[in-house]
C-alpha cells in the first residue's frame, strides 16, 4: 500500500517525539500557585507524570488546530 500523506497525524507524531524528551516522574516539582500546570510543565519544569503528558499533548494539538 502506498504511503498516504497525513499532515495531522505527522504533526501529532512530532509533538509526541518532542514530549518523549521530557522526564517522566511520579513526583514532579510543585507548580507555583496561580500558574497553569501545563505551562509550567512545558516551559519551566519539564518533568511530570501521565496527566501532564496527556494534557500537554491535547493542548499542543489544539494549538496546531488538530484536536477540538
């Protein structure tokens, strides 16, 4: 079967690859009060557990206008 170009899928795979470079931990540093934990995870303290990664994937997918 010929390769089919799937730009949304490819974008999500790139996001997944980038997120895989962040550290997984069950005890991430505490997010400062008043700061969004996803922003904190992506920009200040790149370590977290499954909720951090799943939320970041959804937010980044929305930023790329892939996920609603």
